[in-house]
C-alpha cells in the first residue's frame, strides 16, 4: 500500500498570521514612540528659542526706558524702570544682587542717574521653560568720543597704565559679558541670541580693560564694548565675516577709556573697524 503526502504551500497557518500581526504591532509602537520624541524635542527647542528672544526684548525695553529716564531726570531725582511682560512671564528680577518687586510693569524700587545697575532677569513661558539673562546698565555720560580719546592718548602717553602690569585673564570662547581684565586671542564673535541687542547689533561687553592679540573676527552687525581701555598689540589681525568691510557701521568697537594702538600703528591702519558710523567711506 502506498501513502501519499499532501502539502499545501498556498496559504499560512493561524499561528503564522498571529506572529506577523504581533511583529507589525511592535514595529508600529516603536515607530510611534520615536516620532513622538522627535516632535516633543522640536517643540522644546522652539520654546527655548522663543523664550530667549522674548527675554532679549524685555531687556531691550528696560534699557530703552532706563536711557530715556536718564535724559528726563535731574541729578537729585530717582526713577523706576518699566517694561512689558505680555509674552514671557518675569519669574524673578534681581538688580545689584537684590530681588526687585514689579508692579504694573515697573520696578517698585527707584534708582538714581549715577547708579550702575547689574541686572539678572529670569523668565518663564507657558510651558514652564525658564531662561536667565544678565547684563548691566551704566550711565554713558563718562563715555569719551573716540577721536578725542586718541588725541589724549598721544599727548599723555606716560599717564597710561602699563599693560604688562595688568593681570590679564585669557579667554578661549565667546561670552556675552566678561567681568574681568580680558585677553582676547583668536576669537570669532558671532550673532548670539543670548546676548544683549542694540537694534540689529549683537553686543559683547568687557567690564574692564581688554587686550587684543592674534586673529579677531567679528560677524557683521556685532558690537564689542570695552568698559575700560582697549590695548591692541602689533600681532592683532581684525577681520569682518560677511557683508562689506569697506562700509562704516558693518561692525563696531568702542572703549570708554580709549584705545591704545601699537607704537608703529594708528587707527588708520585698521580701516573703519573702530567706527560706529554708517556712512560710506
């Protein structure tokens, strides 16, 4: 007697079908998780960028109100600082290290025109994301125009501090504010949403003297503000990244106590880099 074995290869068993469905469900679950994580990551990054921009706007409004009231206030009078808080909620405001209360968009505490204000602003958005920004407000009456300062340096060269006697702190990365005598070497100052803004300009500030040495590159529409004296060495090479370096106002450098050039160079050797005017050359 012969036995025949019948084999059917045209379909699949119930076990195979269930295994395929289970595998498909696992793939869908993993894919959904990855997609949701990507969406949440993008939303958080977008919230962070928006919060930084809104905080910069608040700082700009505070500075504009501060400078306006400096012009309208007499020496023996005081004033408070006002700003809008519609977009980003002000979580905390510190002025000169002290927490400052805010009522109706203005500080309760009042200040005099000669007060230097060290500002620390902490904001929070609707997603409970927080951002912290620090800056300083200073009366600019002590600022000396660049042309007058250079003439003073030439006639009173012996009165200048010897830069070799200054305890310089070298820096290797770009920061919005340097709170010490700073040695700027081989740096590239770019647009930074964390830094203070002055119109289209991104502002980098040195709260003290500064010394330049090596290659210094500034992105178009960046401004370097030195709250003391700026010393430029013979090895300094300053360049502009982007835009037309032959136009005044592409970048801006200013030093409140003047600029000291190398013995064999002058302002003319650096073109219009130290000019903040937007006139054509």
